[in-house]
């Protein structure tokens, strides 16, 4: 009875399969006409900004515009993922819902990575900090994921919960890494929205990697300030 639980877990494991995508205008995960973004206005703005940047990566103004447009879409897609619910149901139904949630997560994750890849502050800081929150959002979904109603064998049900806990740990690692990257990217940047991003990154490390967080003066001082 182990296989059904493993199938659901495998859908989530695939979330990390697209690590380290290329960055910049050549990387447009939702730029194709076939793409079905849940954020059409932000999708259009990001597409236009990418197109204006082609052949002009040395133009910081255009690069900044692209980073900000892509980050705006990432935040919108992230919000859509946050609203996603996976209710208790059969293994088949839950697998379908989890697959859809995974795709939405990947859309936001890839866009955050793209936005960070333009190396324009403060968008780079925000992309990493918000990616950490995205990973934690998946942790929460897995934590609240019900055991499929047609998974009756006690051993299989226990295996399902164990696999979800293991997956949660892997996403927590991703969250800590993203928070660390946000703090590294920040340097001496602070104030405005950056303060909130630094504060949330410090909170992530405080919960998941206290020793790592203590290495950053901004975290020792209580976050990003005001």
C-alpha cells in the first residue's frame, strides 16, 4: 500500500526539479501565446518589458523595468498560489489538485528567480525574500494536507504523513536558502519595502537556521529597521 502515497509525494518532489533556470530576457517561462497566466495584466507588462530589453541588457533603466515587471507578476502568481486549497478527497482527485498547485508554485518560483537574475536592487532583494515566503507557503499546504479518503491501510496512511513531513523539510531548506540570498543581496540597502523584506528574511532564518541568521547584523538588530 506504499505506492499511492509515493505518487502524491512525487508530484511535490517535482517542484524542485527546475532549479537554476537561465535568467534575463531569454528566459520567459510564461511568455508563450499558449501560456495561461492567472495574472494576465502583469503577464502582458512583463512580456513587454522583456521585449524592450532584448539586445539592451546593458541599459540599467530597461533592466530595472524588466525586473520590476517580472517581480510584479511573480507576486501576483504567488498570491494565486496562496489562495489555492487542496481539500480531502480520493487519491486521484488530490493528485490532480496537487499537480495544479505545483504548476502554480513553479510559475511564481521561476518568475522570482528570473527577477533576481536581472541583479537590480531592490527587486533582487524582494525576489529572494518573497521566494522564501513562497517555499514556506508550500510547507503550510503540505502540513495541512489531509490523508486521501480512500487510503485506508494504517501503514499507508502513516507513510503518507511521513513523506509529507520529509517534503516539508526540503521546502524549509529552500526557504532558508532564499532568505540568505535576500540578505546577501541587500548589502547596506534598507528602508521602505526593503525593510520588510529583510525583516521577513531574518524571521525565516530565525525559525529555520538561527545560527545562520545571527551572522547578519541586520538580523541581530531585530530585522530591517524602519
